[in-house]
C-alpha cells in the first residue's frame, strides 16, 4: 500500500488532492463550470468556489510544497522547468496490473506554479507511452508539462521571476506584543507569516522574534513569547555554501530559521556562517552567485 501505484483514482481526484497542497491545505470542491450565461436574457449564473475543509495544516502544506519544488530543481522533475518561473511538482511512473500487462505503463507529472501564491496546478497523464524516450514520468510527462506551462503562465499574466526561483519580495513584520497569542497568530497569519509558540491562546505576548518592523519573506517563522512561556531555543546554522535556493529554504525551515536572499544561482556566502549557534527565528543572510 505504501507504494501506491495499485490504487485506482481518477485524474480529477489526483489534481484535487494536489491542489489542496497548493492551497495551504484547504480542499476545494472540483468546479468544472465557472459560469452559465443565458444568451437570450444575458443573465449569468456564477458557480462559486466551494471550500470543503482543511485536510492538512498550512505548515504541512508549505513543507510539502518545498519538497515538490526540490523535485523540479534537483530531482526527477528537472525537465518540467520553465525559464523565469518557479515550478513544484512530482513525477509518476506506474507499472501495469499483473493481470493486464497489455495496458502498458502510465507516466505522469503534476506541476504547481508559481511556488509562492500558486496560480495553476497541471496534471499530465500519458497511458502506455511509446518511443525512444521510454515510459518514465520524468522523461515523457514532465517535458510536456514544461511546454504547456511555458505558454499558459504568460497567457495567465503570471509575472515572471528573473531568477527562476520563488519570489523574494519582503513583508514588514507587524507589532503583536501586548496582544493575546490568539490575536497575534491571526494578525501574523493574515500578513503571510507562520507562528511558533508553546504558549496558551489566552496568554499575552510580551516579546516577538524577529522584532517589529523587520522585513521578511512570506511564510517566515515568528517566535512568540509570554511571561509564562519564555524559553529560548538555540539552533546551529547549517553550512549553505554551494546549495541552491530551494535547498536553503528546506535546510533553514527545518530548524525554524528565516532567511533573506540576494542574487541568483547557488550560495556563495552566508551570515551567520555555518556552525554558529543562534536563536530560533534568526534571519540568515544568503548571497547567491554563479
């Protein structure tokens, strides 16, 4: 069961599940028709999006998105890359059922773009693919996704990112001290940040880290402290030299550390340097170069 390829699901079920990951963990009811227009009267009936429920947490969805981005930047989905755009995705290669060998392999690729504030989820499924490139999702489905997204993203007026990576636009961190933890969490999450605290919802925030007014990337981790819960946790900054932006995100996020980035390519310098002990929430300045 862990291998998964014997499960029988429809493409619509698959893309609905993946879309929940792209949608901060919120599952939406599939909507095939956006609106219906009466050509006689001009009346338009709009089919509104319907939210089903939160199936995974926002934090889990963000972690999976980071993994899926690494699939494209460093893994089997490399042929799905689109110049100027960040792509997350996963390849799939399913063997035929032992009782129906003639069905052949099924090759697939599901892609999400951009990785920050996604606009599109695309599923390519090829049944019994033939030809010299083989039958793996990485070889035959991912390139098709790249070709489609190369045309669709500009058509949808999704702005290109010159670095080909996630957005590096920053958000100013608001002041949430003297508010309850529940109020602070709501303010920070609405602003695009992720909260980390062991305090009760009713406790009052006495300190936040990083501090108010700091410029941070979306989904940066904000530590909240109260009089009762004021324990600081130290982490060792990993060495990031030679890593790409996706690897930087994963390495630092796993340690509850934030980052700001300049340049493009791979890491050529960092501050603090690898091995330095810092408080959770600390910002690591990363410089990329060729």
